[in-house]
């Protein structure tokens, strides 16, 4: 009755994703272990008998380029970046990260031995493959998918050996030069699944669930379920659906018979409507999830069991009200993020994503724009669970190229398929609140651009009538000429000063800051004198953390804050970016070794820059923020003007240097946009000792204090594991993030420490990677040594597969070393 699986050794390595009971008619194997990989053209490598013994053994998710080495010639682009208003082509060595991702790569492995019963189906599902994936089973090509960020699947039943195997899967990938504006990663960087189903089954992404009516007493849940395969004439189909709440209690159920012949073969489906009593609504603050389990029967035989996890919530944009979640107006406190995970590259890792989301939530952020492409499914699932709204984005290019070999070459043929797959995959996730059909596409101002907009938006509406469509626009004049008016939600990049004009001319009655700020800074770096500046460059290839530097087209955060506060129709912002990412080292695009971004609120290691606290003060109303900058260790600056800023949600504060008051500052509106959002003491003279701030509430009551002390010589290392992630899981993949700090003997951070540190991991774990957040650092992430950057770096320890303890030890020249024991459960 069920798939008879002859479990070979290989299958032991393939962990099932779903908890499968003995009677489960569906099997979902994650194909993570047992892969062979090599780079370069390999004629004939798709053939089952090809000798791959000398290839590298790898586990996926795998990014073949992230271990480097870094170099200035990989994907060196000689271009003028139009978006940065450049007129002449110059050499950009770090534009895509300076890593060896260009070229061909091959992956091979045997499939778990599966002897399919008559009529059973086997499907390969790729969560994403970078890029130009050609997939072969037993030497025959089963399909091709060019866009490296999308999920896609192929039915491989007819390619399998008739008697259960062996079956060989081979995947050829190819990355072109000048195909990206940032580091894309390379290889099978997301998961690959083998799905085994019965003849009659729910196909991949085969349910569509909406909540058309939500009241306090009950919410209606509409579930459309597709059925693939042709049932035997004698076996009428039935779909039994149960909805469970977060505690696992059944809160609604429905059994729906389907008369045979009710629909043409291959188009059978069920429409069910269930009522959930006293629904608990999903929001970033209350991420409550339900699960619909649908059991598909043919006659009395259970053919499939399919889970759809969902949330009950409504989204709307309305003139006069802006964005409404569950009927409540709110403004997006969002960030844009690229997909790379810093030192892990593009290789997906759930712990790494979880850490990113937890850090963003701690800042008060409630939304992410998945710029500029479809995210990993694990990110979407985590956003549901942890409470993070998503703008799910598709394309950085339509028909007109931004880079020579970008997506424009595929746009005409593939855009509908790419958009449709994304929507089918992500449409049941409550976290996804809107679709974005593009970012700064040059077609905004090209003849026919608005026809493309309409076509894409219509596809999105056809596939999902419940969510609005937006995009990031940057060509303001062209946009107001019959382009922006067509969008459900007009999204503007870097135009806070023009919101009133857009609002006056557009019919929607609201707009969105789809991409904002692009302030640049390097963690721990402070430049003097402190001046507001555009495109500012320094010989050390760093940018100042006073948060006063931006690009010629971008702004400091305060200008967007003011627009959002003053323009009631503005529905919030998505800051460029939450985290630093590999590639796009503006303002140093032409200056190797700069090879990662300076835009992040958090650096490439995930350490907060000062700006984190500026956003936290604004976004995280529930908790007090009181943060001082700069650090207070400036040998040689004695007596010199050293401005002090305070990022706080208190309205005023008094500053003291060694007990001497520097006066009280109160946030206020002036010609300087910063005075409204920061407390600033521009004329402080540096003297070593203690910098102290005392914050007052609106009634003048003292509420909190914060101090920074001058550090003495570096004395020891301190290891601080990221507590929010909890103990490690003994699954061989979980990660602990441990911040390593160089401190003086009193525990003060040594803010200029740059010693080369070394790491050892023993016990039930291993060293995975290290990052210091320095955009110019060429040390590989995968070696257990790296220089501290401004006194800090982050080590990633990977859990083993047995419970116990993993011990991390860090050492450095002249420093007392430190160890930490990490529990593995
Ligand atoms: C925007 C663009 C982003 C990124 C950013 C920072 O214009 O949409 O992808 O390039 O600028 O340079």
C-alpha cells in the first residue's frame, strides 16, 4: 500500500524533514549528506557510471566560493554604476565580494533507494540552486531552472531505474561573470528534497489557504487543495481536514467527499471552508500559528497527508489610514537584507537566520524586505514563528539590464514562472504581507515599462488575490508619469523629501519607504572632525560610526524618520540594510580590498554598530535604550574636540566627563535633522576617564545612566555566547555564535585591539567560521584565526551529532586566553 523503501546506506544520511509515522503515505527526504562536488566543466559527469571518487565530499547546503581565497580578479567588473550616478567606467574588484563563484560546478549523489509501487511518484524539489541548474537523473536531463534564487521542482518518476535503483542524481550549475551587483553565492546553497508520494496526492505547494473573514467569535478559513494523479474510477476521493491550534488541539474539522467525474482528470481539487472559533490573530507581537492537516482518501485508502501551517491575520492598505494589520494602522519598522549569512556565505543555516531575526526583533524591527530576490523557505518559516513581516521580492532586473549578464536575459521567458513559483510556495505564510515585483528596474523609465508592471502585478493578483503588490522605485519623475499610479503600493527608494509631491500626484493615498537611509559606517570607527558628508572616503577604507555619512543619493536615518513622522500617509520604511553583506562596498567600490558593504545596522559578523541603538530607541518602545558614542579611549586626543552622541528613547539627558557636567540636551526640531532624534554634545574636549550620561523622562525624572571608561592595555579575552539562541542541538548543523572581546584588566573593551586571535574547539562541536566585520579583511572565514576588529569578532561553533559539551578556547599574543563550555543537547 505504501512506498516500499529498501533503505540503503545512503538513506541513513538523508534525514526526513517531517516526522513520518509508519502509515505516512508521503516521504520527504532532505538530501543533505553524501554529495560529491567539483568545479569546472566535466564532460559526461551526468552519466551514472562517471567516476567521481576524487571529487570533494560535501554536505549541502554548500557554497563553493565562500572559503575563498579572496582575490581582486574574481568577477572584476569594469563598469559605471548608473544607480550611483557614475558616468565613467572604473575597475570594481569587490563588487560581488571578491570570491571565486564564477564558473561551472557539478554535484552528484546516489538517490535513496526507492522501489516505487505502481503509480507512485517521485519529485525532486530544489529550494534554490545558484545558478543555471541543469538536473540529471541516471544521465538524462530532467529539467533546467536558470534563476538561482527560486525554488523549483521536477517529477523524476519516469527517470528512475525500474527496480529501485541505484539512481544517480547529477546537477550542473554555472555562474556567469557580471551577472550580479552583490555576492550571489555558488552551488547547492539551499536544500534539496526528494518527495515520494502515492499515485493520487497533493502536489508540491498544492494548497492555498486564505482567511477571508475574521471576527472575534470566529474566522473563516478557506482551503483550496489540488489533487494530482488520476484516481481509479471505483475509488471516490475524500478530503478530511483538521485544523489544530498552537497547542495541538483540534479547533475545526471538515470531511469533504468529491464525486468522481466532478472535474476533468488532472484538475481535481477541493474547496473547503472551516470556521475557527475565537481565533488568535497573528502579528509580529503575537505570532500565533495554526496547522491544517488534510488527509486525502481514495475509497478507504489513505493516499496523502498534507500539512499547511498558517496564521489568521488581515492586511490592507487604505487611503487615509495607511497600512493596516488586523485592522490596526502601523508603520513598517523594516530592514532590507540580502541573502548571504556573512561568514557562511549563501549556504542556508537555520541557526544563522534565527540569530538574525532575534537581533532584529531586539532592535524593534518588525519587517524584512528580501532584497532583491526570493528568500530561503527557512527564512519564511522562521518569520512566521518569531513574528516578522516580509516583503517577498522577486527581481532586480526586468527587460533592461543593470549588469551585463543579469536576469534580463531570462526575463521574457521566465518571469511568469519565477513569480508564480514564489507565490505558490509562500502564499500560505502569514508573515508575507506583500509581494514585490522588482527593485529599481531601469524599465521604470523605458517605453512599455508600465505594461510589464501591469503584467507582473496581474500575475500576482491572479495567483494570490489577498496580498498587495509593491516594488522599489528610484526614478521619481518617470515614476509619477503613469507608472507608480498603477501599483497597489507605491514604494519609493530614498525619496523622503519628495513624499508630499508623490502623495499629491498619486491616486493611492499612501506610500511606502521601500528602501531608505543607506547610511554608511564601520563598527568602532570614528572620524574627526564630525561632519555631515556624502560619498566621504578615507585612506583606511572605513566610514565613520557617528552616522553622519551617506551616498550622494542616500541619507542619514534622521531624514527618513522625520518624513515618516510628519507625513501621515507614509506607511513606514525598509532601511538599507539590516546586516552588512558580501559585495557592494560603497563608497569604496573602486578600492580593493574593500569587498563587503558598509550599509548594515549590524556588521558582517552580526555585531551591532552604533546605529543599532538609534533604531532601537525609535522602534523598541517597550525597552529603554541609552547608548553613548564614541568609545572613550583616545590617547593623543587629550584636549581635542571629541563630540559625544547619545541614542536614547528618553527625551533629554545630561553628560558628564569625569564628573564635570557638559550640559543637558533635549531632543528638539531645528534645521539640523539630527537634533530631533539624537542627543549631541558637539564640543566635548577629550580627557581620559569616565564618560557618563544621565537620562531624564518627560517630567524631568532621572530614569537611567550609562558610562563608558577609557580602557587600559589589552589584558585578556572574554567570550560571550549569544544567549538568545539557547543550547545547541546535537544535529550536526546548529550553531553557537560567540563574541570574542579583547578587554583590559577591568573588563573594559579595548576599542582599537587588532591582535590576531586563534580558536580551538573540542568535545561535541567543531569550529565552523569566524568574522570580524571589517569590510577590508582578507583573512578567510573558515580558518580558526582572525584579527580582532576594534576589539571584537564572532566565532561560530557548530554542534556535533552527540549530546555533551563543546569547548571553545580563544587565545592571542600577550592576552590571557579564555574558554567557554557550550551545552549540546
Ligand atoms: C539601492 C539599491 C540596492 C543597493 C543600495 C545601496 O539603490 O536598490 O540594491 O544597491 O542602493 O547601494
